[in-house]
């Protein structure tokens, strides 16, 4: 059975290399990397990672397509058997402990249709939970990670549990499941595309789960329980695409502005100020502009 890692690169060759090295001899059979950075140097460096024992296919997207669209381009390019496994990974993830084999076995046994490893942050020696399941509140159109920042015992937590959504940082599914879903909604340039995919999968009766039998370390979570610093594009797309998702679920803009979702809207807008980030006022205005853009596009 083929277990293919699908990775989107955007000026992150060093991270991609570290990710791929961590996957060798861990149940992943090969990798396909799409380069979104429009750099021939990035593509050339990535192609050097290819080897006989761990094949790596690299191709350029021809421009920054966004996260979901780039992964969809891999799906259109790569031929796989229906029971082969698609392993979507962020470039800043590394296999920490356990094995992808257990994840694959859960898929084969029909325990779940899409499964995520337990994703950890903090330090490699003292990890904290970054994603051990997700909750989505349709009333406020908000998403949260279960037990984010909690210290964990890697040897003491073994199980598989249902999740309302899965993180786009790491999710595995049979190729037939990917084809049934039709990939990600490409109108989400980045952020919320994973929640949208998860909710769509659940409407089709698919089961989503997180397994403690494979731990994946996520560099973004390296600050532990503290939120990492974000750039202005994060606040723009996080805010705009939340409104886009809300509208797709029949949630009105009115609810997001003065109704049950207003608190979450304000939280996103004022997050850079609350976190005392550099250029916090600019980022807050960017988040506000993203929200208004989403409302205007209805």
C-alpha cells in the first residue's frame, strides 16, 4: 500500500527537508511536493531530496495558488489506487514518536475515514498539545483546539477519538475519500479550508478522528501555550474566510457583527493588540478589513 505525503512548499526548503527526513522508515512510502514560491532554486533544492529508497516528486505550481488549491493540484497530478493513503502535512511538521502505521490501520479497519495524528508543540523534549481534536461552534462560527497547550505524557495517552474538525497541518485519508470529497474548496486561499473540508466530510457521513499512536511535532506550536506571532496576511484571511464559511453555513453577517458571533469577530480583530505583537494596530485593521471584505462578498 502506498502512503504518500503531500506537502506544499513556500520558501521553506529547510523545513520540508526536515519533515521528509523524519518520515523515512516510518511507514510513509514517498512524498509529493508542490512549490508555491515561484523559485527555480527552491524546486532544484527540493529535487535533490529524491532518492531510490524514498521517492520524492517535485513540481512548481507556477505561482502561489494558496494552500488548498496547491494540494488539489497534487491530487490532479498523482495517480493512486483507491485504497492508497494520502498523508497531507505542513512543511513545518516532523514525526515525533509512534508510527504512521497505526493511523493507516485505523483507516483500513474502518474506524474512521479521515484521521489526524496528535500534533504537539512546545519543545521537542517537553511537548504540549497543539491539536488533539477540534471543536466547531456553528452559533458563533468559531473553531478551537481541544486542550491546547496542555502538557502531555507521550507514553500515557493512547487512544483514538472523534473530532468535529481536523487541522490542515496533518490529515490522512484513503485516496478514494479524497476523490469523493473533491479536495479542498479553492476559494479559501489559506485558513479555514480545513474546517470547511471537515464539515463537508461530516455532512457526507464521514468519521473524523485523532489518534495518539502517532505524535507529530509542529514548529508553529513551538511557543507552547502562547499564541505565535502572526503576519498581517494571517489576520486578513483568517477573518475573511471565517465570514465566507459562515455564509456557506447560512450564518448571516448580522450575527457575526452584533449577534452570537460578534465576540469571536472582536477576538480576531483585537488579537494582535492583546498579544502585543509588532505593528499590532496595522494587523488589527487588516483583520477588520478582512471581515468587511468577507461581508461585502456575501
